[in-house]
C-alpha cells in the first residue's frame, strides 16, 4: 500500500511513469521531499537540517552497507550502529544524530516504517535503488570490486533489481569496469577449470 501511494503521488506530479526503474525512484524521492516541504512552513524541513541531496547520500551509504550485510530489518541499536559507521557524515561540518536521521527516514520522507520493535524499508525496492545510487557514485576503479561482489552473491540475482538499476544509471562505466574485465578474464578461468563446460555456467 505505501508503494502504491507513492506511485500515485509521483504520477500526479509528473503525469507519467518512467520506463526506467531508477528514474521512477528518483522522481518518487523528489515527490516525497516536495510533499514534506509543502507541509512545513519553516526553513529547516528535515530534523537533521540536511538538504535533501545530502540526506540521500547518507541514506544511500546506509543502504549499501546494510545491503552488503543482507540486513533488511533493524532494531534501533542496529540502526544507530550503521549510522555511526557512515563515512558521508564526516564530509559535513555539522553533526547530525541517528535519532533525527531515523525520524526523517521514517516520518518525514516515509522511506522506512516501524513495526513490532524493528524498522523496515517501506519497500525493498527503495533499499535496492539507494544501494545502486551509492554504487553509481563510486570511483571507476571501485566498480570492478562491486562487480565481483555481485558475481559472488548470486543468491540475490532473482527478484533483485540493484545491479540492473546500476547498469541503467551508468551503462558505459559498468561495461568498461565490470563487464569488460569479466569477459577478458573468462577464457583463462575456463582453461583452469574444465574449459568449455566451466564457461556454460557464468555465460548463461
């Protein structure tokens, strides 16, 4: 229901549903931020005091770290531990608290909800979008490591859209730093591991 509501709000604002998933989620976040701004008659719309684009970077890193750990629900203590580990926080000159950040994510931007003593993402696809967004902002050299991470996490491939959204966001960079090295290394790997038969699994 929450995702449907967000879709309707986004459609009302943009009068279309984008064909690319990551564009829809970007528009959805913008819509949620605008809806929140419209309800606040003050100069500090978020409890953290962060501009929306900086909040997005904090949340994107939070999503990437929890995605790596396959962590999709959080006690308050677990949320605080992830928040305290964010490197994005050290790029700003002022201090934000985990409590304010969690309040913004839950109450102000509706990206998370609380139920049964734990916090959850409003929809898993938001987790995937922000993770892909964070990966897309990394240096080119780090992308090959990210590609290796996905290659070694095949259990996520079914029903998970993170890599697809990453590819849509930066297609040429993914091709150069993930696909090309993988294809280049494949013949040597196949020679080491039963040749032709070994190639069938990664290729298909």
